[in-house]
C-alpha cells in the first residue's frame, strides 16, 4: 500500500512537494493538503489528484489515514507542528528552520529523544543535490587531500519580502550553507565572524561570514539576497592537493549579438528539483522502513543551524569573532 | 487505477524502463517483465517490485491485464512485436528502430493506418531532453532567425559489439540524430552524403554525413562509436542571427595536477535519464488519455529514420550524394 | 642594424603590420609605407614613426635601403609584387592569397625555384596561433592517437564586402582553414565536397566543405561569413584516443540580467594579434638569418591553397565530390 | 634614440624584463644587466643581445648612459636602490615591494616628494592585465552598478621557498591583491581581519583576509601558496546589478580518458606575460615623456600595500579586526 502523506502549507514549497509526490514518487500518496487558506489547499489538492483538504493542521496530523507529514507552512509554525507530529508518532519532514531559535529546537530534540527514536527530517535538500554529492565523494575518496577551506556563495535575484533584513540573511538563507558545509566537512563550527558591505541603494546588502571549524577549516559564506543578476549558488572546496567546485548545470549556450551566454534561473526551483525528489524519496524510505539514511538531516542538524545563525547575528551586530557553543549532542543522533 | 505496463526485453534498456516505471512514474505499474532468458526477466521483475515474469512476448501482449507495452528486445524482433501490439490494440512504446528496413516499417504503418488511430511511439527520447527542448524553443521563438545548419556529434567510448560495422553506425546509431534534427528543424531530408575516415587501428572508424533538407538546410552528423574518451553528444543549430548549442550538464569541476576538468560518462544513461522519464511519462499520458503529444515520435518518424539510414548506407558505399525519397505520408500522421 | 621593412598596402592588414613592426618588434624598422592612396600611406607612416612614403610599389621593392617586404595590398596585386620581390632578391611576407589562381602561383614557384632559395612566406598566421600550436603539439606528442577528423568553423559577423559570393567564401576565407588543417595533419587533400544551405534572407550563406586527405582523414570546414553573432573560429581535432579543441580566449565573464556571458570580438584582430606578432618575428628571423622556420608557410603552401579552393568551387557548382590534384612539388620545398 | 635601461637583478623576474625589453619593446635598449653574481648577469646580457654587465648596482644607477632602471633584485635591497635612483634622477620601475616596511616606504616617498616629481613605478603589473582592465571597465561604465564586494583568490603550486611563512603570504603575495582591488574600486581600506585554516600536513596553509574599505565595500582575499593543483588567480567583483569575473585564458581543451580538461600553468609567467609587456611599455612611455599614466602604480601605492600588509599580519596574530591607518597622502600623488 502507498504511504499516505499530508502536506501542511500549500505555498510555493508545499506545491512543489505535492507535485513531486503525485508525479514522481511511486509508493507515496498525497492524502491531505492543509492550509490556513482553504482555496489554496483545494487548488493544490486538485492539481495533485484527489487529496483531501483541511485548514486544521493538528487534526490532519492526528488522522489515522496519514502515515507521515511534510511541514511547509510559515516558519514560525514549524516547531509546534513538528511537536505535534512527534506526539502522534508521525514521521515528519520539516522545511527549515526546525524552530525560530536554538532554544526551541532543543525542546523538540528533548521530545524526540524521549521517544527513543528519530522522527524528524529537516528539508536541507542540498545534501541530496548531485553537485554537493560529487563534492563530498571527491573529498571522501581523498582525491583532493585534507580539506582546508570551503567557499560558499548564495545569490538570489531579490529578497523574498520587503521586510527582509541582513539578520534574516543569516537566520533564513544561510542555514542551507551552514548545514551543507558542515555535512560535507564532517566538522562542527567553533567561531563565526560576519561582515556586511554597504551599497548605494537602500536594499538589504550581502552578508559575508567566515566560520572556523573545530578541525581548523575555514567556511566562508556569502549570502547575497539582492544579487539582481540571477539565482546562483556556487561552492568550492579546497583541499591540500586540489579543489572541487559546484557547477550550475545549464542545458544550452546561446551565441547572439557579440555574446556567448547561458541563462540563470529566477529562483531555486529548477536547480534543486532533483534534490527535492531525492530527499522526498529518502524520507519515504525512512517512513516505510524506519531506517534513517546517512544523508538526511535530523533535529540536531536543525538545532546546529540555529546555534550558528544566532552567533552569526551577534557577530554582525558587534563586529566581533563570536564563539559557537553547542549543547551536548544526545546519543540518539550519533 | 494504475496503468499496467509490460516490458518486453530485460536488457539494459528494459532495465532502465523498469527502473523508471517502478521508481519515478506514479500512475504506472510494471505488470509483466518478459525476456527470452527467464532469469533475466525474473531479476528485473524483482528489482522493480512484484511484476509477473514471462518468456513469451506474444502471450504477454495478449494479456487482458496489460494496458500498454514497452518493446526493448533485440532490434530484429521489434517489427513483429509492434505488429502484435497493434493487433491486440495495445499502445506500444518501441525502442528504435521500429523495423530493420523502411519496407517493413511501411507495413507497420499500413497496419496502424488500418486501425484509424495512432498506437505506436518510438523511443526517440532526445526530443524530450532538456537541451534539445531549449534548442527547439530558441528556434521556434525566432531568437536566432531562420535555421541554416545543424551540426551533430555522437560519440561513444566504444562500439557496443565486436561485429559493429560502419553501416551500423548509420542504421543503428545515427537514427537518433536523423530524428531529432528533423524534429527540431521541421523539415524532411532530400540528399545524404556519407564519408568515413580511416584510422591506424582496426576499429570501426567514425562516419560523417551531410544531409540536405527539402527546405535547404544542412544537417551534419558525426557518428563516432570508438571515440574512446567518453560518451559525448554535442549539437549546434546555426541560424541567420545566432546559434544555439547543446551543453552536457556536469555537476562539479575538479582542479588537480595542473588540470581543470569535468567528467564524461561511460555511456548515455546518466545524460538521458531525465529524457527517458519524460518520454515514458508522455507515453503514459497517451495510454491514459489517447492523446498523442506533439513531441513524441510515431511510426512515420520511425519509417523516415529507416529511409534516411538506407540512403546513408548507399552513399557511404558509392561515395555519391544520394537522394532520400519517402512514400506519401498517410493523413493519420499529419 | 635594424632590418628595414617596406609595407605595401596601408589598409587594415597593412596598418596592423605597421603597428606590430613599430611597437612590438625590436630589430625591425618600418622603412617605407606604400599605398596607391598617398594619404593612407602617409597616415600609417606617421602612426608608426618616421617611415618614408611612396605610391609606387615597384620602386619601393627596388630600394637598396629596403631589406624585406610585406605585401598587404589588394589580392589581385599580390602575384606581381611577389614576383618583383623575387627579382630584386627581397624576402617577402605576402598576405594570402599568393595569387588568384593555382596557375599563377605555379609561375611564382617556378621563379623562386630558379633562385634556388626560398624567398616567400605566406601570411597564414594561424600556424603561429597559440591554440593551433597546442593542438599540433597534442597531436605530435601522440596524446590523442592517430588523427581521424578535424572540424573547422570560421564565422564572421558579416561579409567584408557587398559583392562577396559563396565562391569567395571558398577562395578567400577558407584558405586559412585549408592551410592550417593540412599543416597540423601533415597530409595533402585528395577530394573535396562542397555544400551550401539556403537561408531566408538574401545574404551569402555559409559554405560547408568535406575534404578527404591522402592519408584518409576528414577535414570539415564551415565558412560562415554572415554568422551575425560575432567573429568566431573554432576547431576540433579528433584522434583515435581523444580529441583536442581550440578555445577562444576571453578575459572576463559577466553576470547580468539572468545571463552569464563572455564577449565575441567584431573581427579577427584581437584574436590573432599575437599570432601576427609571432609570424612577423619569424619572418624577421628568416630575413636576418636566411633560415626558413618549420612553422612558416611558403609559396608551395600558397599554391596548395589555390588548388584546393579551385576544386572546392567546382564541387559547389556541380554538387560532386571533386578530386584535388597537385603538380609535382619542387625539391626546394621539401 | 632608444631609451637605455639597466636591469638590476638577473633572477627570474630580471630575466623576464630583459626578455621583454630585447624582444618586444622597440624604443628600449637593454644597456646594463647587474647582478651580485656576475655569471648570472652575463648570461642574461648574452641572452638579450649585447648589454654591459656589472655587479655594482650603485655605479650602474649613476651611469650617464643609463636613462632608467628596473629593480628586480632581492626584496630587501629594493628601498636603497630606489633611493639611489631618486638621487641620480633616474626613473625606476621597482618590483614589489617598494620597501620591507611602511616606515621605509614613507622615507622613499619623502625623498620623491622632495624631487617635486614622480620617479618611481611599482611592478603591480596586474593593473595592466587584460582581465583586470575589462573588470575595471565594466565597473567604470556602470554595467554592474555600485560595487559591493570583491573576491580574490591567489593560488600557487607551492611556496617559493622552504622558509616561507603565513606572514609572508600577507606581506609578500597579497600585495598584488591589495593593490589591484584598491585600484579597481578606487577606495582605501579601513579594516582587515585575517584567518588561517590548519591542514594535516606541515606546509604553510592558506591565509584568508576580509578587508573593509572606507566606502563600505568588502574585499576578500585568499592567498594559497601551497594550492598544489596549479597557478590560479581568480577574482570576482559583485555590484548591485551584476558581477564580473576574471577568466584564466586557456587555448585548448583536451578530451581524454573520461575527462574534459584545460591546463593550469606551473607559475605566473605565461598568465601575466602580456601584462608585464604593457607595464614596461607604460614605464618606457613615462621615461620618454615624463607623463605618469593613470594606470601605473607609484610609491604611494607601494606604501599603501605595506600598511595593509602590516595590519593583516597583526590581525592574523591577534584574531582581531585591525584598523588600517595611512599617513597623509602628499599632493604629488593626487
């Protein structure tokens, strides 16, 4: 029988999850679409087949005919919804962030530890992206020797909202970089320094962070939410013998008007579509077998992203190098 | 209810189809795997879930619980199997070639025309490939003006079999290029000239063809089955105002030992995996709705590839420019 | 003492030679600038220092204070001027073509042979281009095994003149490709086939040629004088083990408006500036030492280009594969 | 008459200067080669024609038949030699650094100011590199809007000497980046933070610096002297509307053994050969006309590099963000 999945939140991310489940994920069934706006839930349910519709996430999580939950609702609702999933023993894939603060993520960790089993995956889908996987494989196979530095560049055409702040570049955009760099290097962060250039317009400028890991590596991150020219994620890992970079796959090159060009996407969706598919397939396998893969991120990873972001915000405010201090990692996540 | 599909032929291509159907195509169910070698059929059925196994393709085609058929058996069996599908009113996706000769393809066309509806798709999956789709879109949107030339390069690491000949480069490998160039340009071929360089080893060398279309364009095709360095498909379309080229998506770049490099695949599977998925999804939609998409290729396309290949073989043997002459296209395919 | 050079022809090519001699070639002195239009000669002489000015090329060639001559005048004047240089025992670097026909080139060869020494270099500067040199080195070092095919693409923004014809694409533009491919492969041509697509506008379209060498290789050449999008020369040499391609060096990449782009030049000058400098330096060394380098092209090479072009024009007119037949090569050129 | 130049220091850099002057710089004459090791001076003089040889730089600077001097001797000798040039009223092109410390550079500046004219250029040849020039032109033409960040990466195969230290990465390698970023942005630095990752081997690791300019931009610099994989200089300038990156020109691409590759150089010489030629040509023009170009760097630029490097060393030692404070710039350099 197909695994019955409920999606909570029928915005852009929820719609993508619904699309993947209904069109690319045999073995999964979209059972319920839940959104505070019923029309939006109805529209998504219709687009994805014949799922039920709801506006009450807690009743959805409690439904017996729901095997697993994907949380794609507004950020501030994540923590409570994930807690409800844990209470109802429903495996949950939660879009980042797990919670707005490290303290709240720790509460979820406590609840999950009390269950004595992992129930939560975080939507750090970059771990499943082919480019990052090849980068990790190059490192793990010792092709480039020991890692020294990782450069990460995250650029959006423009900020997602008018009230987006430099702090949000750290708390909202950077967690993908915080997580994937830590995942690839296999090392925790120790210090963070944050910098922000000033431009001539009144848009939120880039934030540049230098993280030092416990193993002594540097992880540099540029978050540039008003890069204007396109959606562009770059990364390079430098080892003692060589280096490996992420490519942005493009499919054609155009020669026109004295210019040779490839195109940037407007946003992340084309670039990471396949990563989302793999992530959701991995989650499905987890739901079906109980086995938590070595790739997927968990609550602890969500917590680590919070801790790092909070230190990054402090570093930006103080122009100081701020220490990153984690709680003790419960044995459940080892 | 899921559409029940039988795969005939459990070799490399059949295995890929099985993998796609079972792992990436909600709405489809792999019902039967059929192969002359029972073990091979059994292995594939097991790898893809719980499909039935058979060694008799005709009984499989006849089964009431089979809604559609994918033919991925040895080339010489295609025509007869497709005929059986037509007889049993089963939509069929047939790997190229449709038949070994244009004459035999015409017989299938006759049978299909007698049905008064289209039933056959040919596995010219490149039409679904993102690079070719972007190329076609660039042309159709008049970005580069009227098309003048198309350069096509098809390179394999080595020939698939020891007894592979230069003629087979034309009849077996080139049809993908014949079809996709014709599809993109929207014009039929009029003449073909074939050339073959001689190398120092005793391997089958490349074949180079120059095709002239009825609209006056040139389509150049290099088929290089012993290119040795990697699987590599390239293409460029030159218009009056500009040009568009296919890229080979790569995911990382490696800097090592005074070299900056990206990797080639050993064969076509990674490059065209997504194209196969889209093609099979398109076929599924056809089976479910009866609507034949504007992208998918049909029997007539399979026949055109035969006619072109036969002229190409003659051109290679005679060192002459050979006319390409088609039968009258039945209204069914318009 | 500096070698005193006269430039005949103060058009674009002559101006570039003057610029190179006066600004980048220590050991050479621009002695005279000669042009039918005195103002043009004067302007160039002034731009390059204090050279004399003349409108009579034959008296310039005869001057005692002229050690060597560069012929950059209109094509139809080349042969006679080179003959005059031979008569006056002045080494000459002649822009291609050596002569308008193979028959006339043979006359020059006869005159040069009578001198019992080489006196003529042809301006096939691509032999000195870094990209072609690396390509040749890759081949000569057996990196890619025996050569099988060479693809050559020559694209201009637009034809240099309104009365440019498809035949001129073969006689005027293609000789660079004829020469450099033959130089790299070290093999003469045996057959040529020519094709020309028809476009929707009334501009001279591209010409596509397939040449078969005596050693059995294929040399394909696209001459596209109205490519519109930019000046673009591409080339690829395919061997039994691998392939090597020419790059077009670019210096920056621009990310703007959803596009990642590099720029094409409007014409050949930036791309081949360094090749011209090396060629002229090689010519200077020849004048100073009497040693004819292994890279530079000679009268025989100029003749071979004529023979090939004449066969190519015939092939285009007849749609037939035309044999390329050379006279016996004099021992002087071995 | 040719401008007579003396080269002091016949090591790698001196040899390159000699090569350029004698082979690519009409109007200049290599008059004397001076080196503490007479054989080395003699060898270079011979390779470049018929220059005189000396082991005493001060007498060379004093020679009446020397119009200008290029200082390419060991770093610690630069300051005294430049002072001698100023005393003898000889224009001098001094390889970086101008002096080992900011304090000593200030003394030179004082001496030069006392002359009431500029006499010193520093060998910051990147300002003349085509890639940086295009980058500056893109910025100056407002193609990418106001500048926000510049990323700079400098990688060598290995450190030039066994006793190379992380501090030397800042004082010896980074000045090229300090200078060119400041030149392109047209803004002075205000703060510097330095970081250094720890590797598994005992080689000097990379140093990563974040500089904040007075105008509020960020300039990030990676100096990686043991990058192992090749000589590689990268740079990217990010503006409010777009970004422009430096390319490393390559001339061929090789397809071999499942890999598509371009090659890195072993060191900087091929990459910057043309920049050195342009720089020396600019210096020659300065010597001949007395006009100091807007591109060339002067003593003040050399001093600024010292100040920045000293702050960078302090930042590395203290893990603190260090202020960069300059003396008052004399009017001579405005």
